[in-house]
């Protein structure tokens, strides 16, 4: 049967509406309209111009499904479980909900995918135009196109925001990394009495490992290596506070035991028991050749003298584990010429290879024992080169700090 002039007029009017709607949406996107404004235009086109009575739009927000637009519906949309009811739908079609009463409210689902990743689902229903062909059939291709344009535009806005946020975060982390590097000694001594060198590799841009070297007077120096439980910004913040407290406390006391007690109090106050710090701290007198140290639950440093390699274990529990540390013991060692002391954090010895075997303390001992004549900078380089080769394709999983000192 030939199409009546009136039907032709209606058809042309609908085409004009669709074309104008696409132009309006495109212009809004080019003018960087907000998500709310884009959704308002989307609703206006579907509800007012195409007479679609019910609509719900679910969007994937960081792997959480959220309803970002709805109209013409009551509370029934709250009962829709996207993961159970919709994720299996990959093409436009009729709805088959797990709960039959929902299929009465909505008739069609339009999925929007990027490759295999679902971005959104649009549910439409209550299509009022009942003349001849259902609007669900007449308008569906256009609704699908319009939905895809809107969803992709919103997704691009989210990606743009994420890009800006990530760029800002990268900038902040770069600044934090620069500031953290300023906490480490800018220059370590290499003279006729001692040769020192250090290496630091954070797992992320900032980390919770720390080493330090301080001259207490013309004959006595202090050095330490510490490790905050955890990684990243939180660990770095606690460690920077710890470093400041340690340097201040050295102005008030020369006793390692008193220093460790005070540091424990500070860590408890700052970390609230949520994190702890392992610490090895020592003083060395270049005249008496006496090394005094406390190992607060840290990986025992290695002391290589002659052909033997021993460990420095004497001390106490870690800092921030208990309100007070009851029993602190100081280790005292007389250092002979040519002795090397290697302090490190667990990120070094626990680094694993492709078989899941860690590098281990024995491998580190053997490496030090076989290279007694190296200067400390070269020893550090050899240790790190050996460890990085050992891990093969495995990533390093923790911060790494290494401090070496040779006594002449």
C-alpha cells in the first residue's frame, strides 16, 4: 500500500529530529559540555522527541556499575543486578531478566562495548507510539547510535580526567621522589679511615627504606639502615618523619639505647600501631676502633673480616611494635683494619628468580667474602649487578637499600 502524504510528512519530521539531535549532541561534545549536560540532552531527545517513556543507563565506573541516568521508572531499577542480569548480553535485544517482573518494566537492552570491555547498558521500555511498527523497532538503530556517541563521549571525559589526575599524581610523586632523595646524605666519606657507599632503589617512585650517615664529632660517626613495613607514599612519609627525629635526637643524646627508646615512642605516636620500622643503627670510633650497635629486628648486617663473615644481631624488637621496648641490648665489636660492613634491607635478599628462589643471605655472604679488596662503590655495583642478573625476568618486589663501609 502506497505511503500517504501524511506518513511521509511524519517520516521526514522524525528524520529531521534525529539529524538535529545528532548535530546538537556533536556540538555539545565539541564544546566540552559536562557529563550532566550531555545526559540532559540525551534524555530530552529520547523522552520528549522520540516518546520513549522509560530509560535507565548504567555506566561502568572503575569496575563498579552505577546508574547515571533514569526517568519514567520507580524503584524497580534498584533491583537490577548488572553483573547477573546484563553482563551476558553482548548485542542489542530484548530483555530476559532473572526476575520476571522486571521484564514488564523494560523491553530492550542496548549494550555499549569497547572491544571486549562493557562500558554501559541502556534499558528502555514503555514505548508509547502504538501505530503500525513499534517505536522499539523504528527508533532502535538511532537510539543505539545516539547511546554509543553519548557513552563514548562520557568515557572520553573520564579518561581525560584520569589522564589529568594521573599527570598531577606523577608530578607530585616526582617532587616527592626529589624531596626524599634530599633526605639521604649528599656525600659519603671516602678517606684514610673509612670508605663508605650506598645505593637506594624504591619499588615505586618513593619508598620506605632509609640509610644515613652522620658525623657525631671528629672521631665518631653514626650510620643506620631502616625499613618501614609496607611501601609507597605512606611508608615514605613515616620514614621522612623518622629521619628527622633521629637526627634531632642525636643532638640530645649519645646513647644508642636512649635513642632507640625515644624513636620507638615517636614511631608509636605517628604510626598508631599500623606500621612498624626495623632499624640497624651503629656508632664507630675511628680512634678506639670500637663499633657499638643496636639491631632493632632488622636484617642482620654482615661483618667481613679476613676470610670470615659474621652477622650483627644483638638488639631488640622493631620500633612501633610495642608502647615501650623493655629489653635493649647493645652489641660491641672491635674492628680490625680491612673489615667491611654491609647493611641492607630485605628487598635485596628476598628478590626471587624465575624459579621462585630468593637470592638469600648466603649468596650475599659469599659475594662479599670473594671480593675483599673492592672499594665500597664497586662492591655496591657488583652486589646490585649480581642481584639483578639473578632475578632474571622477575620484577623486584620491594624497596632496596644498601649501605657499605670499609674500615682501614
